[in-house]
């Protein structure tokens, strides 16, 4: 079959190439929204900065899942590195429902906890978090998970009363009671409460440390600037190769997150973010920035100055190092599975 695929690709190469590179926004229209700027590390005050990222992976078996999630806050003050904040969790996920969503949520919970520990226990001045705040709030599908779960609000209240430093994933403590209450729907109830726990942690992070947070994405499908068929990030990267930033936009979270949130919906939806794209070095990647406070162009430039000292190949080094450190590859989770004494036999059965 591959030969037919290759023949098809060769016969349509010119057509497909043209399709890939059409529908770009005109370069002159893009550059009207782009400010050339070379960040100046010498103009910034030396701050203690952390880069926060998380990793996750899982191995599926018949009826259960072995998962690994971890998170790290890499801390620097100038060239001086401090001991990072490291969190990890290994466990069996049961029941076998909403696997990818739940493992992703566990990873996000640990990331927020790592950021909170860096800010509250290590006196970090600026926390760089990998990813988009808006995307994190959109998932999971809270309304779908909650449907038909009578009495779930009582579990939410208990979760709200727990101390976030007591354990990695607090909502898992409620599992046995959820089984008794909801039977076969306990997996859905768990997924819902895990999402609620993530929101509670984000509420603490944003309430106490909003002026110290920056969310940075390497990829984005956002179309806030051009309403094009292509994402803003790709358009800015295509039109300009110089360091600089896009004219900042003020975005209300409620305009992006349309779904009803199960806790603190009014708080989250009233949040105003400053959204912009920036390239820290000539020829480097364009990154998406979400900052949960109002910034003008001068304040964006000050922020880029603070990051300039940490830029390596156009990316903040603490964030890049955290990403490398937390990656959980397939070979690593296979080692964990063997340590637990769980083996797959002929791809059919699993013994413990």
C-alpha cells in the first residue's frame, strides 16, 4: 500500500504544496501589529525566576492503567541555580475510564503545586508556566462529567476544606466513598472532582500570585489577532524573523471559556489577561504569552528584559530545562511497570 501512497504524493506534490502555503495574511498587515524590540538584560533587575513544567505517561492493561506523572519548578537567580521543586506520583488508575483526561489532569495538578511551592516556600519573583491558562480552564468537560451525580456538591465541599499541601492528588482520597455512592459511575465522579481540584489550585495561584505569573506556549491555535484559517503564532513567525513582540491585547477569560465551571466560575471568567506573541532572539521561535494582569507595551518590554538573561536559542532556559527533566518516555514507564511486578504475557493476559 505504501507504493500507492508515494505515487499519490508525487502526483499531487505541487497542488498540495500550494495548498499548504496559501491563505497567509499579507506581510504588511502582520507587521502593523508587530513591534521590533531587542530585549536588554542589562536594563532588568535580577529576579529569582522559576520555569514549571510537567510530564506524564501511562501503560494500559486489561482493566487498569499504570501511570506516572511528575512536575518540576527549575529555579534560577541570574546564573545561580537553586535546588528545584520536584513532585511525582506513580499509581494504578482504576476504574478504566477517561484515562487520558485524568492522567493529564493529575499532571496539571502537580504543575500548579510545584509553582505554588516555588512561590510560597522559595520566594520566587517570577514563575513561567508551560502552556495556556485558557486551555487549562476549558478542560475537562465538567458539565458532561457531572450529569446525574446526585450529591456530588457535598464531595466538592469536602475537597475545598482539604489542605492542598497534604498530598499530591487530594481527590483520590475520596475514591472508596465515591464507589459506595455512585457504583459504576464512580469513575466519572472521580474525573469530575479531579477537575474541580485543579480549579481550586488555580484559584489559589491566581488569587495570591497573579502579578508573578506568565503562561508561555510553544504552540498555539489562537486566532485573536487575524481571525485567519492559520493560527496567529504561525502568521507572526512567517512574517518576521526579528526579535520583538505583537501589540498586546486584553482578553477576558469569560469570552474564551464559554462552559460553566463547577467552582469559582465568576472569579475565573472575570479574569483579564494580557495576550501577546514575542520572539526573544532574532531567528528564534515565536512564543505565546498569557499574563493574568494588564500590561502596556512598555511593561511588555520590561518583562522581555527580565527574560533576556535566561534566553537560550530564543527560549527561557528554566522552562526548557524543566521540560527536559520531567519527560516520561515509554522506556521509563516500562521500567516502572517491571518494578511493580506487572507483566504482559503474549499481549493477552497480565499477571501481578
